[in-house]
C-alpha cells in the first residue's frame, strides 16, 4: 500500500467502490498529497454528498459526514460556522452539486463561506446507471436521453463565479499536478472555493457519451479537449466550443468571508437575553 | 422565577436557549416565523449561531452539521416546511444525531391554511421520513408547556441521541399567556465519549442500547457518520443483511424499549371516572373545561392529557381501559391518534372519535356532548 494510503485511509472501508479506471481515484490520490504537503489533516472536516464522488471522503480516516443527496453544502455550513478553524471540504458530483443540490450550491457561493467544494464532473448520473445530468452535453445519448439530450448543460464554473464564489478552478483527471495546486490554493483561500474536476467515467459516460470504456482513451480525449484559460481568451469562441477550459478561472481575494463575518456580527452584550437559565451546551 | 406574558413561539425560544441550544437554522414560514425571528435576535447575544438558510431542507441540514460540530441544534417550521425536513429527520435517526425540530402545526394539506391551527401532522411526525425509524414527539397545550416541553425536547435529544419533534400548533404558538420561567432548568449536557479515540467505537450500543457518547468533529475521534446503513465503526454495510438489520433494529428499539420511561401524561379527575377524554395539544384545553362541566352535571368524567405523543403511551391507555367505559378523543384533524387509541383499547371500551377540521379548536360544548 502506498505510504499516504497507509497513513490516511480508513482501511475498514476498502476496497473503493469506484469502477476500474474512474477519475475519482485520481482526485483521492491528489487530495491526500495536497493535505500531506499542507500538513492540515487534523484540521479537516469532510462532507460527501450522494453519488460515486460523495463516497470519496468516507475512505479517509478523518471526521466525515456522508449525507443526503444534494445537501452536502448545508451540512458543511453547519460544521464551518460552529468552529471556523475547521477546514471544511465538500466532495460532490455534478448531479449532486448542480442537479438536486443546485440551490444550496449557489447560496453557499453567494455567502462566500470558507468551504472548498470539489465537484467531480463526469457529465452523467453514473452510480444510478447512466442517466442524463445537468452537465450532459447537448445531444448526448444516455439512458434517459435515448434520442439525444435536448437540454443545454451548465458551465458550473461560470455559475459559481456568478453566484459569488471567490476561487474557481477547473482541471481534469488528466491534470493531476495542476489539480494538486488548485486543491491547495482552494483550501488556502479564505472564502468559497470551487474546483471542478472533469473526470472520466468509463462505465457510463465513456460508453454512452464517448463511445469507449477505455480509461486511457478517455484521459487522452480530455487532455486533447483541454484548453488553458489564458489561451482560450485569445482564440475565437468557435474554437473554444466543445473544449474544456482549464486553469484558475477566478481568484478574488479580500471579499468578506461568511463565518468570520458571523462571529464579528455578535452584539457586545454577552448576557443571556431572557435570563432564563445559564445553561451552556455540553461541548464548545 | 421570572413571570412573563408571552406567546407560545417565544416560549419555545426561551426554552431552547435555557436548554443550551446554541445553533438555529430556519426559513420563514407562518405560523412559526416568530421562532426564527426571536432566534435571530437572541442567539447572537448568547454567542450562539443563527442562520436563515435558502430553504427548509438546508435549514435542517445545517443544524445537523452543527450538531456534529458540537452544538445543540434546532430548526423550526410548519406544515409544508415540515414535509421538506423529513429527509433530514431520517438522516438524524439513522446516524444517532441529536436535533430538535419544532413544528408549529397549521392546516393542510399542501399550502393549506397558513394562519389556522391543526393537528394534521401527528402521523407525519411519526412516519414522515422513509424507512424504519422512531422519533420522540412532544405536544404542548399551553405556553407554559411550550417552554417546559422544549427544554425537555432538548434533554431527550441528548439522552436518546435522536431527532425529537416538538409538535406545537398555531393556537399554542400564537396564544399569549402567563408563564413562569425558572432561573435554572435541568439541562442534559452533550455526553462525551468515555473511551480514547483509539478505543472508541462510535455506533456500538452499550448500556440499555445507548451509544457511548458523541464527540464533536476535530477532537481526534476521526468519526465517519454515514446515512447509508453502516456497521458499529460507521463503515458502509447496506449490502450486508445482518449488519443492516441490526442497525435498524437498534435505532428503533432505542426508543421503543424505553417507551415506559418516555410516558409523559397528565391525569385530571380520572380516579373515579367512567368517561375519559384523551387529548393532546390545544384540544386538551376545552377538554378539561368539558370534563368540569360534566362533573357539575353529575357525570363522572376525567381527562388524560398526553404530553409525549410518540412513542405512544400504550401502558397508560391500557390501564385506563380497565377503569372507564368510554373514551372520547378530540383531535384537530380527520381522526388520526384515535386509531392508536383503538388499537390499544382493542374493543374493550367504547371509543368516540371527535375530529375537527377547518382550523378551529373544539368548543367545550362539543366535547361535553360526546361525554354525555
């Protein structure tokens, strides 16, 4: 076993539920390297949503909530505000984050609360058998769009930025080094950090949307499609169509962070307003 | 002792703060908004956290996150909001998470009657989320009880590590009356684990089926809290029939095995009663009046007021059956709890269901006619 796995994985949970060749394993690998390099493992509070990607934190020997479909961000908010020193990281998928959880996502970003949201985007509902997602490309054929998807997909990074996120980056599972840097930057950034990882899904999206279940082919495809953000600005929009714009897409420093603002907003008066008892919660 | 004239929703807030609630997340909804407003005002003055979330689901989920963050947490709502909170209630039951949910009942179904009262949510409180689980539900009938039972709800949430529902209603919530608020109330603090992080098994039942204690996050326990059925270590086991069955049985029996400890009723004039009114929440008030009027007419009537509705106080009802010849069950719904009464009575005495829908409470006269 890899020394990092030996050090940080909850071995009773193994083997991983991910299919062979899934991009989510890369995210787990890169995340462990990031927290090892940062030396912050003890400060982590992790939240996983529902879907393949939501399982990721359950394999880490850390404090972990594995919650309800779409609700990872509200749970994470509860953890963050009860102790802002926590480094709260949310692992979610495209369906979890912007399908069923879309409202929580935009409101989390709007508050600029210091969470790091890592969204693994495979463009499909994978765990349930390959149904159309809010990120499935137009005309993509899935189990629930058998005649081709007629809906336009979200650009989730655009959505995050528009809603108020202050760190937004996109990479693919074929860019582990860049992703490592982004995860470190995202965790370090005081505010709502959103990192999209375009992730290959050989079992579902690969077979139905790309016509191959070969992970190597899918990785090569993502690398070929990727275009760096600064380069994308220099070429025509036609040349960007169908490409995956990767890089740090937005980084705004200094915007007021929610949990800090919350504690600063407390009135000076400390006394129990109702004088109805001096009880304190058992732990603080 | 402090005396005040306040409404039931304020009494809930005072009770929650006295019981150690230091986190509240809510969403505006009639007739529960006063709870959210007062929490917004008062919690920051106790160094507690108030959040108005984007919706009802986010509110309960933030409260559940806060519970694992180390706070006593609460959310409040009414009818449609209570429906939305059900998935969070199920998660709390499955993960042994203490949380208090206040439902100030209004008329339903759907948007229903936002400004009128009802008791239509009593079965939703018990069965609202999918799957097998148990809750504790308390039913105040006065502003004083709204205070007392909110304190009790927080204490029970800690003892049982379970979602506890305070089933208030619009009448209790918006009635202003005198309450006595003690300087100190009995508070059950969050129980910490006895064992060290190395030896701690988060979901292993110990004495009487209770778990050992609940660490907050980032205290070194490295706990996995999973809404999928899991083993004693928190590791997923939904694919393992034996372990799955054990967990579901444990979370149900954690409550049902203690049903006798959870009996909370008030008996009025029942010693020699031949007819008993069985009531909970607001209708308990006209019930007592009706019983007094019946006594004035020479009818031996009494009243059983249920303050903890779930788990249902079967033992009390069972004993009552051997003493009376008739039970009258007034409810502000189509007749829901009466089915539980009939199940326990099993034909031994006459049971008269007295449902009332439309938003108004029973008059003493309506109950009196059923007694006669």
